[in-house]
C-alpha cells in the first residue's frame, strides 16, 4: 500500500482467488501468507468495517485514552471532556508526527511533543506556535475516526461511511448485555498475546471447538464438548455430555425467564457487513463461570444480578472479536492483525467496579482458564500458519462441527467480493 | 511464489541474466541477492532435483523421523513400519496445520495436534473425528515425497517426476560406499551452522581449496595443499607437497586394489541433472583421518575395514552436499537454503554403530577439524555475500584452481536454462 | 535495485509524486516509507552527489582506513602511502568478497582474507596467487571512488562524473574553516546513533529550531531561541532573547573583523547540486561553546585562535551533514541512510591534537549538550516516522521558522526531478 510503484495487489488475481474458493473448504494459502492479501484485508475488512477495540472500563475518566495500531493506522480512543467516547487519527496535522506515543494514559489536552501543536479532546487545534498570516486553525483539527459504544463495548470504524447495519446489530445485542452493566465494571487483568499466524487463522480457531477436547483441558471443564455439533450429529461417546448439556440448558433458560434475561440465539455470521452471533448457554460443572470447577471467580456479581448460575452469554463478532459475559465477570477478546503472519490477541477480564482483588476475587483463579486456553490456541495458530505455507497444502473440507468457521470464511469472502466489485 | 500479484520473477529477465553469464567468471550479483532468483532456485533447483537430507543412521527404528524445511516446504523423512525410508509433506490434509513440529523424534502414528487427524507411517489417514457422510478417508492421505537411500544416504525429490538419471548415479557411487557400511553407523555428532550467505556461495566455497592455505590451518594438516591444481600447474613452492601427495596416492591405490576398493575418480559435475564427483584420495600426515596429525579418530573402523590408512573417499554432489568417508568415520554435509542470504549447513559425524564414545573415540578430536573448517568457511561466505551486494561488484575470473567452482556454476546455469526453456 | 524483475521503482509514479508536491508543505508519506523511493534516494541523491563521511583526523597515518556502508555500497576511505586521502569500493576484484571487514583500522597493503589477493594503498593489484597465462593484474585494481578533503573534512562521490560545483563550494567554505585548522585536530569522541526514521526526517529535524524550545533544554542554554525566525516575525515573548542575540552578534562580528575571520552568511540551500549554508553566529550565555553555561569545554583552543569567544561557525550541507566549529572544538555530523525507516547519525567531537583529556578538557562536559540533543532528536524522528505511515497523514504547512526545512525539501525534489528527467 505504501509503494510508489503501482500497487502490487492485483485486483483481478485477488478476485480470481475469491472466485475459485471451494465452498465448505478451508481457504487457499495466499489468503494467509501473501503480503498483498494482507494489505487487501486491512483495506477492505479493517478499514471499512466496525471493529472492537476496548471496553469503556479502560477509559473511565475524561482524558483517559488508549492507542490502537492497525495496519499503518494509529488511532487514539479517548473519553472526551463531555465524557463521550471519541476516536482520532494519531497523527499531528503539522508534519505528521505521532501524537500520543504510549499504549494508554491520561491527558488534559493532546499536545504533540515535536512542536507543541495542542489539540482539545474534541480534536480541535488550540495552539500551533507562530504561523504565517492566513493560517486557519480550524482547518487543522485532528481527523476523526467513527467510534461507538455498545453498552460499554467500544467499536471504531475508519471508513468515511461506515456500514449502516451496525445500529441494527447494536439494537439486537444490547438487550442481552444490559443486565451485566459493563459501564460499571473495571479491568481486573489484560493480556496481550502476539500469535504467529494470520488474523483469519486466529478467528477460525475461535470459531470451532473441534480442537477443544484434544487441546483445551482447562476450558473443557466447563465448556460442553458438544459445542458446535448439530444435535443430530452428536457422536455416541458424547451423548452423556449432551444429556447433561440439555438439562443444564433447560435450567438456564428457566432462570433467564424468571429474571427477564434474553437467551435465545441470534446467528447472523454471514450475509451482512456487521456479522455476529449471540446466545446464552449453560456451562458444565457448577455452571457459574470459567473456572476449573465451574464456580464463580468473583463473589461480587456484575450489575444487579442475584444468581451466579447464569451460564455464559457469548457474543461472536466479525471481523475481530468475541466476548463472554458471566454473572461474575466478563471477558473481551480483540484480534488485531500485525502482519500477514502475526496477530495481536488482547484479552481483558472485567469485574464489578466495586469488586476488591484478594477479597472478592483471586486474580490467578479469574484468569486461569482463558490464559491457558489462549496459549494453547496460540500454538495451534502457529502450526496452522507454518503448514499452510507449503506449496503442498491443499485446503481440506470442514467437518460438521466447523460450521462457524465456514460462516466466517463465507463472510470474509463476501467482504472481498464487495470491495473487488 | 506466495504473492497474489503475478509472480515478480520475470522469466525473461532471469533468462537474460543466464544468457549473459561470462564463462569462466563468477556469477553476477542478482544470483546471490535477489529474492526473485532465490524463489527461482527453490522452484527450479531444489523442487526438481534429488537433494541429500540425512543418513539412515538418523532414523534407525520404525517411527523415527526428522523434518526438513526447504523454501516454503516442510517434509517429514521417516522410517515406516515396513522399515523403509519414506517422506511426506508435513501438512495435515484437514486445514493445513504443520503435522510434526519438532526437528526429529519418534512416533507410532502421525497425529495432528490440532484436530487429531491420525495417519499411519505409510501416510494413509486412519481417523479424522466426526465427518459428514461421504467423507472418503482414502482421499486424504499425506502427500508423498520421493525418497531414496543410496547405501544409507537419504535423498528426496519434491518433483512429481524426479530426474531419471539418479539411478545411474546411485549405481556408480554405491560400489565406492559399500565397504564403509553406512547402514551400520550411528550419529556421533551433528552441528547446524546458519551461514550468512546465499546457498551457492556456500557450495562454491566448498568446491575449491584456493582458500585453504590461507584459511584452514587445521584442514591443511591432512588436506594436501595441491588440491584443485592441475598437475602441470602446481606452483613451485608446492612441489614438495605434490611429491608427497603422489607417493601417498600411489600407496593408497595399492591398498585399495589389495582390498578390491574402487578408487578411480568419476567426475560429472555438469551436463546432467544429477551431477557428482567421487574419488578416493590420500590424506597428508598419518594419512588415516581428519585429525591434526592425520591419525584415526576412532579405533573402531567402519564396516569390515582392516586398515585405517585408506585416505578419504570424497563425494561431491549437486545441488547440495558433500561427503567424506574415512576408514574410521564418515562425515556428511547438507546445504539447505533458508533465504537469499542465509543458508543452513548441517554436518554429521558418523562412527561404527558399536563404537563407544570415550573408549573408541573422543568426540572433540573426532569433530575438531571440520568444526573449525566450517566456522572458517562461514566467515568467508559472509564476506562474499557482503561484497557481492555492492553495485560496484564485477564478477572476476576463476583461476585454474577453481575448476570445480566453474563446473558447479555451469551446472546451476544449465538447470535454470532447462527450467526457463 | 537488486531484483531480477524489472525494477519496481516506477519512474512515472515517482515523477508524479514529485510533481504534485504542494510548495510550503511537508512531503507526502511515500517519500519517507516506500522502499522504492528509498532505492531512488540512494541512486539519485547519494550515488550522484558528494556526501560527507569523516574528518581527516580519523585517518591520520598512511594505511589508516575506515569503511562506510551506504545502500548496497561499501567504501574504504583511507590515507594512502602518499599521505593523500583516497577511497575505493570495498569489493575484491576476484569473486567479490568484502575486502576490509572492520569499521576502521590500519593496514600495510589491503589483503582479501578469502584468497589473499593483495592490493596496494593506491588500489593496484600486487599479487593474486596462481592465475592462467594472460591474466593481467593491471586490469584488476580496486575500483576507485572520488574523494576530496575540504580543509580536513572528507567527502566522497560514487558517481563517475561528480557534480562540478563542488569545487566552488569548497572554495567558498574553506576561508571560514581555515582558522580552526581541522588537520591539527584529533577525535575526542564519536557516537553512532541509529535513528528509527527516514534520512530526510533526520535532515529536516536538523533544519529547524521550532522544536528546540520544547525539546532541547541543554541546547537552548546557548542556542538562541530565535534561530530560524525572520527578524520581523520574532514573537513578543522572544524579544528579550532577540535583543540579547543582536548585542552578542554585534560583538562577535567585531571580534571576527579584528582577527580577519569571515562571518557573513552564505546560504545556497537549493537551486544547485552542492547545496550548503555557512554562517558564524553568536552563542548565548558565556558565548564560547556548547556547554550548559556557554563557557569553553577545552582550554586548548583550535589552531592559533586567541579567544574562546568566537561563537559558532555552522555549516549546513546537503545531502547529509552539518558542522559546528567553536573556538575550542569542532563537531561533525554525518547522516547515512540504512533503510527507508532507519538512519545512522554519526557525531564526532574534535579537539586540538595536543589537547589532553582530563587536563585540557573533560570528555563528559565536551559531549554533554549534543549527546543529549541527538537523543532528543532521535525520539522526534522516530515519532515523525511512526506518524507519517498512517494513511490519514496529510502534509501540513511549514511555519515561517521552517524555511530551511522547506529549502532542504526543495533541493531534494530538484535532485529527483533532475534524475527523473
């Protein structure tokens, strides 16, 4: 994207790759290893769609900010002086210096360290040293990036005209989130993991549990091993787990209905720009939270919830995130492409804003299952990346337990088709 | 090779470079530094020819395996359940994960860690979890790579149709190797050295001893300094060494004839796909082995050999290896390109399978000369790579002592010509 | 530059970028981040113009040398046996090995470590081992690089036909330098700093002091904060400093006239291949040198100077250097591009050849201000590089204090225009 020469991304070659995709099969190698396709992913997927970057709990006070680097972009996400979430390109309007150079912090105004150009939290240029007559400060405010908070989850969109269907999705998902009151949470822990694979391998890995039984001993303490199977395709050896799941799910649904909590799945993982899936599902074991025995990790429940036994409310969002909301805590995951073969996965554990570490929750217990699971997934992603590079790689068929992988791939190819015309 | 855009390797530009090569002179810079030509080397030289990867001593038991990465390929070389050497692409047929992730090891079946697809050592798919009706396991065996053992030396070929002349070469070389009984050796030591230069600079460096006198004090204890000189071009100062060589060579030939060991040189280093040179030559000093004084490094001789004083049987093989077989041990060298400017050189010291370390041989003595020599060569290769990058570099003429370098370069250009048509 | 494929630098695309430059504004992003434009900068700016590499004090004795790597070139700069400064491509004429592999040193002859080809300090090939009849040593001397010393400052030019106007510039600048007698200095300290930004960002940063007040607390002890302002545009808050500057400058000019030292500015920073600016200006504080209080850092003044209070003689040179000559010491700065986003800045502190460390000068005091200033600048350059990568970056307008930045950019674009035709 940064070359003087005509862009090396040949749209016809990309369109041909998209066109020859074999339905129900994995993507061909160039989608995972080509620099051209990585540039195309940034330009067509990340620069045109809403993606998740943080929860409001990370920027609680006016002036609190974090910076997000994506492709060649750098974006400031902050709470402005009106206490609203806002986002700006992290580029001084003078000679282009990066304005804020820490991952996160708090500022009064936004002051460029180079020549002290100073911007308010609404992006307007306040002072710029001596300038020639005719210099119009109003022309040099920071360039704004679209930002939206969905009940505490912050999404941004780099496009001039973001996909219009985001509002619909926000409207559909908000009723599920409401009871967890994310705006009254705080960050208990955050973990950044740089995985050695393409961002789509990270997403695909998240979209199936075919690998859970063999790969995630901690997660499968509470994650039913039947996840992803069609009910009529549960293998015999998993029938006892399935029966246990059906009973737990029925109990969960009763509990939700007593409390007016929506629980029915909505699944729109392809066929629209803003694609998602939401569902409240039972957990195995004690059924309360992601711990080894399934019991709650925090005694202080989120919002006004009166029972820890509310399973997991899971949201899967495309292009780049997934979320688990338990009665006692919430976990957000964001996927940020760094290079064709390197991806940042940021995991954030949120607890009630009044929960006290060491009293209400133990940090190691809270983070244990997903810390282990993330690292296991990181190994799988690295092995997938290493393998698909081979000229001998031929995409294999998805099994019936990989329908959400298939849906993600379908959605992704729709995005490219739309962009390539 | 991995780009969506049309390949940036312009065959006409490559063909033009080949065509303008000046006979008797070093190659032009792009052959050593261009990513395009590196990709071409992998595609035309390494992906189409037999190259050496290991000795059978490295995979003695069924299930023993090693993995070889070359270009974007990864290959498993193993001993199968029928005790035959076999090779497979190291790529799961499901979603392409790298199957075996260690450099070497031992397995019963080959199990992909991701979703537990399980293959037998003959590559057939045994189990693949739940699959849709109609899934035919027989279509998803591991993709096989051609593998051949020449009296214990394992070669592989990635091409669908390997060069047919390999059998001839195997037939010519085997009588020389036989007495050393490589299948009854074990690995005493192995050293991987990543050299900071193009693989062809590594090969060229190996193909002349012009640099030995100034650069290899340990090797020249036993390596006659006249190596590579035409008999009528021996410089005066080397005449005493030449006389010593002639006497030693005559004695060696008598010893060989008494024992029925072939010793006459065969040299076919260009003009054919599978190019090689074999010759048994005398060593200086005690004349037995590569040590500082030339005496044997292992008391347990290879095979049924009854004398340590059998010089060195040296095989030079293209594209990627050379071998020295002494009476007391053997050394194999494999050259694996890693990038245009980085190359793996793997050196393996083999001794009789019954030789006991500390009793029959001392490891430091055994490996001393070639360990030092390899590291000296690595410095030369790095300096050559650094120098040829300069736009001021003009290929100079080969001297009469560099005929094997010239032969290697000729063979290499023949390979490109053949591929470029 | 090193690809087999047709060069990816599209001259039309580069010419279009040059043509659409908006006068008075910063350069567009590709000039700082594109590999193609980096290659073009090396080929058109550095390979065609005289650039500064060292002072003669670094190569005092015959055989003393240093090596300079620039783009893919490596150059030996040495004092030859006739005590003249000479330069050669650092490439053996045999198989291209890098000849001298240290940053600096001293040699009798230049001997290639690979095959012992041996060259005299005038570049002629003395010996080359055994060669075929007809080998003509006189055809294989080292390739010479143009080298010139301007009163002790060594410049080289890689072009066959260097810009002819260098002699004029040397003639104009020499009278200013003469009294400092650089040929009678020695190196007190040298510091290499690899900055994380394009070489033009390094140069632009040097060409304005807009950032000094906020960014260089040590430098602004003696550097008048009005540097770069037009006299009629001095902001009110800087009027006291301006008055102080005018008085100091008047005193300096009187002192220069008493001693016959030229002091009037000459500024030709664009419009010619060899562009420069020279001026003797007053320093703030004690007015003698770059220290926290402005007093001299070395008691032994340069040359025959009889007063420490002679301000700073500053030379700004394009493409790659600036110099400050004080009464007590001199500092040279050279800028060497390493990659599109990495640049070497070498700072050398010179004192009288008879000055004694610990007696005449304290090394920490001598180097303090510019050591701090360089590191501060390095941070600014890194932030500029990080910022301009963003697709959201739009070049902003230069302020009236950035006229020398504008002149540098103008000169640079002239160079590209000349090369692109």
